[in-house]
C-alpha cells in the first residue's frame, strides 16, 4: 500500500500544479502521464513559476 501511495504522488502533484496554473500537463511534460519534463517543465521545477521563462528563451535564441 505504501508503494502505491508513493507511486501515485507525482501524478497527483502534477495534476494539482496543472489545475493551479491553468496549464495542461504537456506544457511541462513531454506527453500526458510522463515523468519526463520539457525545458519549460525543468524551469518550473527549479523556480516554481514560469515567470521569466519566455524572456530567457528569447534571449537564448539571440546568442
């Protein structure tokens, strides 16, 4: 039972984050139900916000 609770936690957290932000799961994950994060997902994981992400990627494309 503890293993099942542990395995379910990340999906529930991702669903809660999607609900809180109003974004779909695939904004941060490569496909629904996947643990693999997109670059935007990695940014969110590190900062807990997407504020500044677009400016960062715009700047990166200039170099």
